[in-house]
């Protein structure tokens, strides 16, 4: 009976494989962001935080020790607190991170398929849904044979980008035939990205006025990660300098800081919350904050900066803090990502607007595949 069940499973899997192979070969662009809970509730936050903070790429602490801390302290206390924060930014459509990411993926699909119809675009999250595995399963069903992975992090960090790589390659380990892979580590040096962020700041200031100071706030990581070789800190500093230069800012008109630290260990400095207080005490009245390490607005930008950060700044003596939104699903962002994808997809036929196989060859191959499937009694 067990052998019969195994044969049945193998047969069904074979049907899926043959069905996929009957389709013309395609290329796929996998957009990946961090993730979001399914609802702004403690019940929904618990599994999300467990998956997120349980990733050894995110928290580099010996697993037995961290398991006790995570399950015994962090999840019981942080889940309700995080749920309240998510409730502050939740929209009628759902999580702003997921909603804006999906809009971005849809617009990128339309933009790319105008010239390259044989490229599919899928959105995935490292934690939560839609998962990386489900997106890759979808690509497999579409016969995607060339895969371009684009993590939506302009700057590289092992805590974010490398985690995406881990999950993609883990999925591939379970595949008999996996697609050719290209992985984009970062895109902070792309002039189009720098220009898009600078233009968004310039447009915002054209509507809301010039601030006394512009603060670039990036998500933080532990200092030990930097000392271990993570390039994130240097890439963030480079990003801020390039954008400030494009805006024509003098050194005293801008500053960079790092937010969202967790635990007692030293993280990248200066800390954003302390910087906000220092600027308020120093007499800065009008402050604008932009977060160019984030591609899409999320809890860390909408609640931590635009709400909590504003309150901290005003309490310290500032008059007003205005948050400058991320690129989100703007046309400029779509153009940037399309350009990054096309540059990394060079040499693949789909990115040149042509099919990987001549149509006559495809038709003949599909006919042969049908005959082979019939002979194997897999239909």
C-alpha cells in the first residue's frame, strides 16, 4: 500500500512536470521584500515574528539561547505591542507594505511585458505571505527556466538580502530541474535610483518647503555585523552622500542615522531616536526625514518615523517633522527596477524581447511532449 501511494505521488508530480514542460520557456523576475503579518493582531503577529526573528540571518545568536529568549520573552510581550503599532498604519486594503508592493509588481509587469512578453513577475515575502516558495512554485508551473531574483533592498545586508538567497537556494535543493539563476545583491549605485530618490525629495520640498535639516534614516543592524564584514553601513553612507550631492546640500544641511534597534547590543550609530532628540534640543525647528533604505513604506517608516519619531522630535523642542514617503509604486520606481532587471538580464532572450525558442520548434516540441506523456500514461 505504501509503495502504491508513493507511485501515485510520483505520478502526480510527473503530470505537473510534464504540464509545465508543455509550455514555452519563460524568464521570471522575483521581487522580494521583508514581509508583513496577515492582520494587526497579537495572534497574527506571533507566527510572523517567530518566523522573522527565528531566522539565523536576522539574529546571529546561538540557537538554544535565542530559542528561549524568543519564545519565553519576546513573542509574549512584543506581539501585542507590535500589533498596536501595525493597527496605526493598517489600511482598508490591508498592510501598506503588501498593498504597495503588489501595486508595484503589477505596474512592473505591465511595463516590462510591453516589450518583453515572455517575462513573468512575481512578488514574494521573506516572512509571511506570499512566500518565496509559493512564488517559485508558480514560476515552475509557468516553465520559467531563467530566474532573476531582485530583493527590494537598495543596500545589501546579510540580514535581508542574504536571507532571500538562502530561501531561494533551499527551494532549488528540492527540485529535480531548477532554473538558471541570477541574483541581484544591491542597486544603491544605480544612478537612476539615486536620481529617483533625490527627485522625490525635491518634489516633496517643492510642496512642503525647505527644512532646517534633512535626515536620512536607515534601518539599523548590530555593529558586530559590520565588524564581521557586512557592507551595509558603508553602502548606506554612500547612498546618503550621493543623494545629498544631487540635491546640492552642504554637509551641515543633512545627516544620516540608523533606526529600529533591538536588544542590548550596540547597533550602527548614530541612533535615529537619539538624533531626533539631539536635533530638537539643538534648535532645529523644521526637520524632514527620508528612509532610502526602504523601497516601500511600512511599519518602520509610517509608524516609527512619521508618528513616533515626530512626537520625539517635537517633545525635544522641534516644531515639525515631515516624513518623505518611499518610492513605493511610483512610475519612477517602476522605471528604476525595470532598468535594473534589464541590465542584469542581458543575454537572456526574453529580456531582448524575443522567445527563447522559435514558435515552430515550440509547437513541434509540445507535440512530442504530448506523445511522450501519453506513452507514459501520465495524461
